C-alpha cells in the first residue's frame, strides 16, 4: 500500500465504522497524534503501529510489487 492509499483507506474505514480519531486511537491502542499523522499521510510512521491500527478492521499490510 502506498502512503496515500493507507491514509485514504484508514480514513474511509474509520468513517464507515463511525469512529472518531479519538475512538480509533483508543480501540487500536495507539496515540491520537499517531492516528492524525497517519491519516494526513505522514511519511515517517512506525509500520508496526500502522499494522496495529489496520488489524482493528481485519486488514493486514503485505509487501506488494509496484504497479507501473
């Protein structure tokens, strides 16, 4: 997943499940600032925490070959 896909997917999932950023942070066990930065597409985030947030929705991060 590229950064933009991660950001947009997370935001869409959060809204689909009617969660605020605060709710998402609490339920996934990460900080509110992390959720905000992740949704804004910050380029330097911890992948273990990204995986932890997506796990809440039943998603996992996997390596994928770039599509050109």
